C-alpha cells in the first residue's frame, strides 16, 4: 500500500527523499513542510564526497550537478599581517580528504535548487504517464509552516502545524537539521538535548563582495572556541545580536578581519551555530524517523554532512521500497544499515579539533608552523601522486535497491 508521508524540512534531505520515494512508488502522497517562506538557499560550499556523487548519479542527476561544481582553488594560511605562510591545493574527490578543499564542492543554493527541481520534475513525469493505472499520489511543498504538535499510535502520526492545520500521516520524516524540532517533539526535550554533543566551537558563515585581485574568495567562515555562554545566549536573539557576538570575539584580530566584520552587517546569508554532532540510536521512534543532520550530524569539519544526508535519504527510501512500505521493518533496517557510514564519518578525534582550532596564541603559532612545514614538504602533492584513489564508494558499499526503480542502476 502507498503511504501518506510528511517530510519536515526542505533542505538537502527533504527534496532528495521526495524524489527517491516517487521513483519507488508514484502512488505515495508526500507533503514537505518548510518553516522558511521559501527554499532556504543561504549557506556556503558543500562537499559532495565518497558515496554522495554516485547516489546523485543513480538518481539521474549526473549531467545536472557536474556543471554546478565549484572551481575550488585551494587554501592558504596567512598570519595577522596578511603574510602567506602556506598554500595547499585541492584533494581529488576520489581520495581521502587530506586537505580542507576538494574538487567536488557545490554551493548550497545550487544543490538545494537542483534537488527541489528534480522532485517536481519526477512528479510531472508521473502525472504525464500514459496509463491511468500507473498514476496516483501527489507531491506538495508548503512553505512558512512548521510542526508544533505531534502524537502517534501504532497506526499513524497526528500532527499540528503552526498554521493551525492538522493531519494524520503514516510516516513523519524529520529532515529539519541539527536542532530538529521534530526530534524534540517525538523524543522529548531531554532526550533530544542529550543527543547533541558539542565540539566547543562556534561558527558563523556569510558571503562578502570580492576585492580586486581575489580569485576564488568571497566566503567567510569564522570559528571561535572561547566565550561559549556569550554565543549560546546570542543564538536565542535576532541576527544582529549574533553578529555582535562574533564582532566582539574577532575585534582586533588583524589581517582582513575589519573588512569581514564590516561586510557582515550587509550580508543576507549570515548563519551561526554551535558546532556539534548528533548521536542517537535507533533513528526512529514508532512512525517518526530522523534523516541527515537531525539524526547524525557529523559536524561541518568532517565535510561529510551532505554525503550522510544523501546516504540516509537513499537508504530510507530503499528500505521502504524493499519492505513493500511496511514501516516497522523498514525503519529498523534503515537504522541498522546507515549505522556503519554514520559511525565512520562521525569519527573525529579530539586531538584533531584541538590542532585545527587552537584556543591560545601558542596553539596558533604551532598550527601556523605545522602548516608551513607541511606546505614546504608539498604533502598535498605527494598525496595526489603516490596514494591511489579510493573506491569512489568509500569503505562502505552503497546498497543496491532495485525496488527504487532509479533511472541509473
């Protein structure tokens, strides 16, 4: 039997899952709600690595995504006076990520739009089928709405939206990010909060105008390890207060910081949060299931958040199709199958964080000198020359789900 499914969140996971579900069973009734008034396309570059690109290719999106990949130029370390200390190239997408830059990056706006359009295109294809018996189901996006109440029993989930509308669904998918409200409603505030494991780093992202002579720049990433309470309080306030917190933390830091902080006032894509990982098992509670950052955010420093979102969407749709839409066994299988890649890509030793984001002047000095030494040894070039490319699927082989009826096997 086809399902009546509510997907909460129209970022990467929501549209990807909607597309995959429609390939598996065009009779599904799918509703995607998004609290923003339109697609949330703000954000910076995303990595599409390991299993991410092959999954998009299975969805028939290879020709669509390749022209959208960013021409990354690499990374440069500079000191407070702007002096170049070290420069690194990009890491090939088929290799382990020994560099912070890869050749398979895409702007978040491009990826979200691509997946959204793919879901609508699949719906149109279904509606245009010649044989009436193959038609059915529906897909609709509802913006400016969020889930505020949730209760479930053995047969379904009753939901109330911020608009006052109510509905009953066979399955609710939480694809609403690291701070998932759906997770709080289904698991409870205490259990949801316990799932968040802070890395002690506060992060802001925004775009700025390129200065004359800059090649591939135009994005700013600010990271701070001190003043935790200042930032946590600021996240509860309007964006202006959040910007003030980062301005206070970075004031007088040197180099181009004054330029960055000045441009921060005029940007329209500012986003800040406390970096951490979401760890919860199993990934479902009765008929509510977590996908992507809502269930297993790996933290932005791993570069694997987008890949895990695509893996989760693919496996959830695949297991539902494989189990003929029998929700209980399908969710159990989904939670078990994705555990291996989740555990692998969430592996982030504390020593790595301490080295990447020092909290003292001495730590900064050590990082700068380590970068200088590695660049002098041309470590990035040695990696490209002597280390073989990994299996493009990574260490975790992508399961095959013939039941998904994807255009590319």
